[in-house]
């Protein structure tokens, strides 16, 4: 299984409406890991997730590498092609977002299997297995408009896992759910990702939910620089 390693990474955003500095001293995403990133709104959680998702590269880093399932090591700092990063994302990453772009013109089964089509890993029997585990098998030929908010989030989990990614990244996946539905969704995510050996990273404002499901907690700590910024650290480590 793949592993993502980061040491002393810095991401600087210099945008007209925002200047921000994110620091990650050390982070390793390994098979089976569960990591929750906590912090107030605007603290850089999504910037950190974008970096982990290879949506962009760090401004600088001592180490930013992907170890693949065959033991090869890829220095991600050397990749400057957007298409190369996109191929890595399609192969190794699955996503569950707060508002998931499910496609109304596709059936539930087709939506679930979309990540397989993008990654080139078509496995229809596995899609059917996931739909069964998600309690969506009976509605698999229906359109997503027939689903409740909770069912749509279930489907998003299935789509994120369908191509068997090494990393599943979730940005506020339970924000639109009540507490009972949120707990059930995270429990299901942990169970299905655990069976696949995938690492799960979630962004959340909920303090209790990730602890209940055995996540390691990382927090965004404010830092004092010439611009606004945060440093991502394990909960047990001080920011100084």
C-alpha cells in the first residue's frame, strides 16, 4: 500500500484577497491510519487538505514523497505537470466533500462507479458490493434526486472507495447531517476504508466524533509571521 510522507513543508498563498502561510512539520499517511484535522474557520484546514490531495505542491519542503504499493519512491517536489498530478490523484485518492457533486443524469450505480472510470479500474462487482454495504442496492438504477441528504453522503463514500484508493480525504463530510446520521456515516466510512486498508483523513469541527472512532487528532495552531498563518501539529505536540 502507498504512503505519503511530508517534512517541513510550507505552503504560501499570495492572492489578492488572501495572504496565508501553512506549515506542516511532519506528517505520514500510512495504510489504515485515521487522522482528523481540527481548527476554526479560516485556519487553513482546506489548504492542508489540498496539499495532501496533491491539488497543489508546497512552496518549499524538506520531504514531500509518495511511496507506492510496489516500494517505489516518487519525489513529488519534482513534479510540475498538472496532468501528472491529476493521474496520481485519480489513482491513489478518493474524496468525500461536504457538498458532493453527484450527477443527476447518472444512476446511483453509475455515480458510485465514476471513480473507477476516471482511474481506469473498472470493477462492477465491487460497485455492487459497496452499494449493498451502503443499503443502496435496491435503488441502484434510480437517479440521485430520489436520495435523502444522508443517502447522498453514503453514495459519496461509496464513490470515494470504489476504485480502492490508498487515501480517502473528507472535507466536512458530516456538516449537513444530524448527530445520529453523522455518527453512522463516519462508522461506515471507517469500516469500509479499514477493510480496504485505506488511510482516512477528515476535516471536521466536531471534537467528539473523530475521537469516538479512533482518529488521531491534528490541530491548526496560529503562528506569528509577516502574514497570517497556521501550523499543523498532532494534538499532543505544542506549537512552539
